[in-house]
C-alpha cells in the first residue's frame, strides 16, 4: 500500500518517464489516471482517480506550459 505522498511521487515519475511535450487531452488524461490507479495500490481507491488527475494537472502546469 502506498501513502498519498508515495503515490504522488510515483505519478510524477511516470509522467517524467513519458517525455511529454504537451499536456494530455481530456481522453488521454482519463486513460492515464485509470492506468495509474491500476498500477498503484492506494490505501483508499475512492479518491485515487481524483488525486491522480490533480497531481497530473499540477505537474503539467509546472513542466509543460
């Protein structure tokens, strides 16, 4: 099980490894969030998609815009 902070670090590491050049589109963002939720074992699955989406959007805002 991962803490929220550990999961956030894992999401950011995956984003960096993909060498993105632009933010995800809406469909790609949802697919990425679902993929990460499936790859990571959260303590609570209920908020996992929302957390991943938030972390991804903040990462994109910092690194891609």
